[in-house]
C-alpha cells in the first residue's frame, strides 16, 4: 500500500508514534510518504520505502499568520496525485484532519477518492479540542474522516463525551520498538549519575503544565529524605525555567539534573529504577511505555489512559492527580530492596504486550478495511 503520513515532526508523542509506525510499515513493504513541515525527528536514515515531502509555507506581506492548513492540504493533494497514494493517515486532529478533509474534497472533484484515517492522540481532544475556537472544526473533521482511531479506550470515551461523533472509533494502543527500548548494559552511566549507588528516578516529557513536573520534584524531595536518590529530568519546554527555580527553592539542585532534549533516551532508561508520570491528563503515556520496556516501573497519576498501561501494584502504582504523598509512599515501596526486581520484571512483561510487531498489523488490517469501504462507496 502507498500511505501518506501526516504528523507533527518535532518532539511529542504523536509525531513519534507516526514516525515509528511509518518506519515499521516500510519494513513490512509498504511505501510511506511523510508530509510534514520539517523532517520528523526519528526519520534520520535511508530506506527505499520511506519518502519525505516538505510542506512549504510561502509568506506574503498580507499574511500575519501564514495559512499552514491550506499549504498542508495543497501538499497532500500534490503527493496523493503524483505518488498515487492509497490512503492518508493523519495524526493529531488539529489541523491535520481538517487539511485532509480539504484535500479529499479537492481530489474528489477530480475523480480521485482518497481515504483518510485520523488518529486521535490526546490533547487534540482533551485540551485544545475543547477550546471553543477549535471545537466545531475538530468534531467536523473527525466525522468526515473515513476511519478514526484513538490510542486508548479512555480517549475514545472522552471523544464521544466531548463531541457529537457519528463515526465509530477504533482503539489501537500505542506501541514500542523493543529492539531499541530494552535494558542495555550501561553500568558506567549509573556510576557517573549515582556515584554512591543511589536510586535513580527519571521523568521524560515536553515540559508542559499538563505534565505536572512540580509533583515530580516535590515527590523527589520527600523520597530523598528517606533514601539516597537522584533525579534526571529529560526534555524541554515552557515549564523548564519554573522547574529549575523550584529545584533551587527546595535546595535540591545537587541531586537533580536537567538533561534537555535527549535522543538516546533508552540509554538513560536502562539505568533507571523508577519513572514518574504524574500528568494531569495523559491519553496513553508513551514515555512510560518506553520506560517499562527498559524494565523501569512507573509511578503515575490515574488520569486518562494511564490505568490501561500501568497496572496498579504490579508494574507500578496509580495515584490521584496531585497526590504527592501517595506517590512518595508508593515510590518508596517499589524502590525497596525486596520489591524492586519484581516490579522491574512486571514492567517489562507488560511492555511486551505493546510490542510494535503486535500492534502495527492492527493498523494494516484497519487500513485495508477503510480502503475497501471507501472504494465500495465510490464505485457503487
Ligand atoms: O499532548 C501531548 O502531550 C502531546 C501529544 C502529542 O501529540 O505528542 O501526546 C499525546 O499523544 C501521545 C502519543 O499518542 C500519548 O502517549 C500522550 O499520552 C498524549 N498526551 C496527552 O494526552 C497529554
């Protein structure tokens, strides 16, 4: 099949999922054409089945805001026509699903029927999608997609509760590439980061408010009062400066390191003992899955789709959003000598259920179903 893949190409879970999906589909013999405004971050090698088409946004003195949606739709039309694509798969509803609708209508006028699959990732529904400015566009674009998937049951439910949706939504969970995310022997890292054999706690995110990094830091401060520990904060974003100030105010700077955006996350995860994800909203929690694949148990909030991934008392613990004391109590339980290895083994076992090799075939089946139904409608 020839698939057009549209996503946000920079850091962020939806772009990572789209890129990894495209790479795996290419391995399975499909031709995948990425249509984005810059080269996706994990698409940095050559493969005969992978293509990249940059969306050029021409500027004009009249444009205070260059019309990205139109530029993207125009590029989609061009790529569908000239690469003879069978399907467009857009990740994150805003504005990708809307541009896809526009492209589909333009192509339809020329007698080309291109099926569109939209994958909902999280904040496109739970935060941005609820904004009154975007709400009508999100609902409309979902209803006009030929296929819709969501990354968790919770996100599917919230989509139906938030919008008037006329389509079925198929749940296809996120996945992890176990050939990349597995525990590697990196003892020298551990010795550098934790010279006195401290427990190592890690958080990875795009440093937005929804991630509640303040809870990670506060919890860490309390954990450190009980056991020797270090904290690594990986990623960057709008909350970084505030979080650095919090570390200083709490006198924790010697034991907390801000690593910034790091590509080889698996190397650090390989030496971590615990992963923190106390998010206010989290439709799936891809970063937690990647940690679990590296045998790292998870302390998370119980929001959104996290209970579908992190099994309470087995792979880690779930707490109410903001309940720092509960998170600290649970973290100390996991980090104890007698419990840690069990939690690590359970985390890995759970992650294996989200193996890319098991999940990507679900997308392939779904694509086939959607293409067949669009063809049946177009030529009936
Ligand atoms: O909203 C974000 O944090 C970014 C968003 C994205 O597009 O990168 O992340 C969402 O999609 C990920 C991939 O499906 C999920 O693993 C994240 O849980 C989800 N984030 C939220 O729901 C907050």
